[in-house]
């Protein structure tokens, strides 16, 4: 009997350890708009936290909602603000969070497989170096606040 309760205690300790995920994703959403149509593109935003004691790198992802999923940044290129894939991925330092946000880094979805309307939900797998994949279901599509329908157009230019 004593031995059995020790085993149960050990199992509970193990379960407790695995309860805290290596990576947590909060406030995730995907932009819906008239530009987020089948064949088009959009992006996923939110906060991703690295709960481990070592740096990890967000390298991309995968979703049934799109043909291509990449980690993008905004950068000045030839005097124009454009987005581009981040070479080598986006580092999330040990114990810290990164923000995927409008006008900043984002998880780009290209070649959308279907229209993405407000209220639609998608599932996205985030891929990392240094940590296991993270699958997030139920990421809800909503319009961008303030309206930035052209934000993800590669034609976008800054008005000076
Ligand atoms: Cu992008």
C-alpha cells in the first residue's frame, strides 16, 4: 500500500511538470478582410512566450488555411516599408515573449485555401528550433482595427 501511494505521488509530480507548456500563445488572431480571399494572403498576430530556460527560434508554421506560412518582419527597402521573411527565423529569448503585431513581425499566410471572413476559425502549427511544434486551434479571424486593408500588399508604399 505504501509503495502504491509513492507511485501515485510520482505520477502526480510528473503530471504537474508537464502542465506548464514550453511555449504559450496568447491573444492570437488572424486578420480577415476583403484581401483575405482564397489565393490571397493575411497574417496571424498575438503573443508567443518561451517558458523554457533556453532561447528558441520561431521558424515558421503550417496551416490548412494557407499554402505557405512564413515569419515576416517589416523593413525599409529602397526607401519603402515592405515586409520580408526573417532570415533564420525570430528568436524568442529564454523566459521572454515576442509580439506579432500590425506594422511589425507577423506570421504570414500566403496562398489562402479559402476566403477568411470575420468569425472564421483556423488552426495553426507554429514551428520552432529548440522546442516542439505548437498547435493552436480556434484562432478567430477579425478585421484589423483602424483598417489597414493594404497592409499586406507587396505594393504598399509609404506616403512621405
Ligand atoms: Cu508578411
